[in-house]
């Protein structure tokens, strides 16, 4: 259902998110990165973040599970672009960083725990991972898509069930889209132990 949504709505999603300014979040994340770090952009969507990290000189691998998004990414991006579902990744100790902005909130908790385990395995020791969720506590369907919202307490409860990560930073931000000012996000940086 989620994959079909993004295949059908790729143009609108790209149009509405490509130009969003995430500079304050990039800066928080990049303070943990060495120059030229190898980075996995999970669910690259519009390509906005892959474009940013590529321009900053990081070695970026961009993955998405929606074929229409992937096809557009192949045209837009100068990074390695792969049609891969994060639930299927099998990387081992390959990346210094993983960026998963507004992606993992489509998974139920059991899937999320498995994805975080796979991401942990993909990172080198002391590698960092950024994740963001719509702020809240509920699991619900919005506009035909499943969302798993997190606040600090809910994320800490999830974090207590996963191994291999240190919770490095957690903070709230207001939605970068001007017409979504009432929406807040939970931002998390994890570090592989």
C-alpha cells in the first residue's frame, strides 16, 4: 500500500519536499561525520538530502523501494541509486552514516526493530544514524498510509528493546513545510556502539 502510494504520487511528493530547508538538522547530523564519509540515504524520496550530502563531498548511496521514485532519482542524482527496500538491506560494516528522514514512520514496531537491527549491522563502529518521526504516540492511517508517530517516551521504550546503539541526541522541530506549521517532528541521532 505504501509503495503504491509513492509510485502514484511521486511527482507531488518531489515537488513538495525537494526545496525544503533542513539546514539546522543537517548541521546537527554532520558534526558527527568525517569529510568524505560513506552515507546511506534510506528512502531518498525527492532526492533533496542525497543532493545535499553529495554536494558536501560525502560518498552517498541512495535507496528507495518505490520504482517511480527510483526512476526519477536515477535522472536527478549523481549518487549510486538503488531500488532497495530498507527492510531487505544486507550491508555489513559499510557506512559511517545512515540518513532516514521521514521514512521509518511507515513501519509497525516489530518491523522497525528489525530495520534498526539491519541499519546497525550496516554501520561501522561509531557510525551514526539519523531518524525522524511525526511527533505523537499513535499508530494511524493518514491519507491512505500507515504512520507510527513517536514522542520521546515512546521512542525511549523502543530504544530499550534494540541493541547496539547509543541514543546520542533527540529533539523536536517544527515541520519545514510552511502549510504544516502545526506539525512537529521527533528527530533522533543514534550511534553504533
